C-alpha cells in the first residue's frame, strides 16, 4: 500500500506556480512540508516575497488538487522561517526556467551583519536563455513580478526575465 | 439567469479569480504567542510603528503608478510598493495577533480581517509611522531621495531585528532585509545618476534632499516603546543604528559628490507619537474611503 503521506506529498508537489507555471511548487522551493494528521492533509508553504500576490492562488490550488485526489480535508499553513531563498529552486526547476526562456538565479548572498551597498551594476553573470550569449545587459532590477529582473541580450537583442537572487 | 452579470461571480468558489478573493490570515499556522516577559500591548504598538511606516510609504509609491519617467521605473516603484505592502500586512497581522485590543471594532458580520481593519479604520493620529513616509510625492528625484533615506535606515534596523526574541518579527525582518537591499541599491544608483546627470537633474536632486532632510533625524529618534523593547531583545533602538546607516549614506553622497545637508532635523513629538503632517489625513482619506463606506463589503 502506498504511504498516504507520500501520496499527498506527490500531489502537492505537482501543483504549479501561478505566475511561473513552468515550475511546480516543489521546484520553486515554496512547498516546505506535507503531512497527514488523521484525515487532514497539512501543507506548509512559504512566500517568495513578502507581498507575493500568488500566495492565495497557491493555497487555493493546493486545496483543489488535494481535494480532487481524494483528500477531503486540507489545511494550508504559512511558514515564515527560514525566509525563502532563490537557492531553493531545484535543478529541474532551473532547467524548466531555461526551457521557458527565463534565466535562472545565481547563488544568493547569505549575510548576517550589515548589508553592503551596491552602486555599480550587479555583478551577476547572466546568459541569454535563447542564444546562450554572455553579452547581456540589465534593463531593470525590477520586472513583471516581484521575483524577476529584466535583461536584454546584446547578440540576439531579445529581452528576457532573470529570476533574482534573494 | 442572473439579474446582474456579476451576481453569478459572487459566492462559492473564489479560485476563478486570478489571486482568489479570500482574506486568509497571512500568519495562518504561524505561532504568534507573545514571548514570555513581553508586554503584548507594547509589542503590538511596536509592530504598528514598523508596519505603518511601510504601509504609508507603500501607498505613496503606489501613487507613482503610470507617472514615472520610464516604464521600467514605473514597474520598479510598483514592485517596491508591493514588497512594502507585504511587509506591512505581516506586521499589522502580527500586531493584531499580539494584542487584539488594538484592532478597531467593526460592525457585526464584517468580513474585514484584522490587518485590514488596522489599515483602513484608524484615523491619522492613530498611525505611528515616521513622517518621512507620509509627506506628499514630488518629482522623481524626491522619490529617489525618500527611498534612499528610508530604505537605508530601515535596512540597518531590520538587519538587527533578524535576531529578535519574537520569532515572527525575526522572520519578517529576515525577509525584509532581502527586499530592502534591492530598494536601497535602486535608490542609491538613481541618486548618483541624478546628481551626476544634467544640471537640471542635479538641481532637482539637491532640492529634494533639502526638502526631505529635516525629517531624516526622525528615522533614528527612538520612541519609549522602541527603547523598552530593544532592552528586552525584541525591538531595535533606531538610534543605535545611526552610525551604521551614516556610513552607507556617506558612501552614496561621496560618489554623487553631494555635500551632507546641514539643516537641523525637526524636533519635538514625532510620527511615532501620532503627530503627523496634514498630508497623512488626505492620503488616508483616499486610501480608506471605499473600505469605510462598505465595512460589510465582500470583494
């Protein structure tokens, strides 16, 4: 018999991010835990950014998918600690981002003390997800959603999104 | 058939909407018990202070929507407004969870969640934000200077608040640090760009700095509640981060070749005491009007 918790976890892991549907919640690293307590499935998610408006949809989608899969009672909890990091995006998630024309994040800085200021252009190395060129230029550190920056390729000239390091 | 085309959309399943319509508790499942030895009212007041700062500034940034000089900067300002609004939501929800008595009473049956009641049903004198957050918008240089001064001070506070004895505040701070790092870098880069750009951009930058500088001291002026909670390891005394924030600000001023203004700060009671400029009332009138007109409304 398949373990009930594993089955619930597998269903929850396949729910997709509403703003970046090429990623599952597991790929994105926001699904922190799934457990079964009696007949209740408790799924824990963490926001990517404090104001991420996709949280409500993720919660609804988790409830729907789990209910459809035969789990009648679903509770979705918020976990704030530790704060989400783009480092939690899985390797398969990074591949899915590239496939969809988005540049995946580089390693995030993990600091404990005072935060240093960066007045120059950010030092991240970004390759164009379309043509692979390293001749890319930042257009804006803020893009179409809280988690993305906007870049342009210097060779194929296409604009593209880069998932920010956080 | 529905009499109104909208009737069929109400009630039942809300997930047909892009982001749902429900107001679920942003702290659902989070342990919000007040740490031992901490006064719940003080903790709630402290959360309101930090939360009101970001709520009010978020509203000011949102007023920039469609008005920025370039589309990219319009989107940048909206992104920063959203981050600050998210921080405000968590902080106001934390205030309400710590001390439900701080939440304004609403008519029976109102679906308004506690953090919205705090945002939309308090009068200006009940807000605890610093006045730097509330003064009206000016030109683009004004929002650059305001964000630089605010984000720089707030980043120094939050980077210490990550060690707060209150686990919720520590978690909100840890996330906020990551977001504000991007905000401060954005403002710092534009500060230098404006200062080193044309005569006109430099003139505007210096004028904005001149206008906002009298409110800069307030960012580092501790309120007794901040001092008390700092002593208990829950809050941060903003006065204690001044030197650290000054180092960063001097870095920006040096690169921009802009002298540090000499104008003294406004003294006396502050926004933390509920003393505000009249601009806050006007801003709140617009921000709150719909919620106040329909306290039982479902959206």
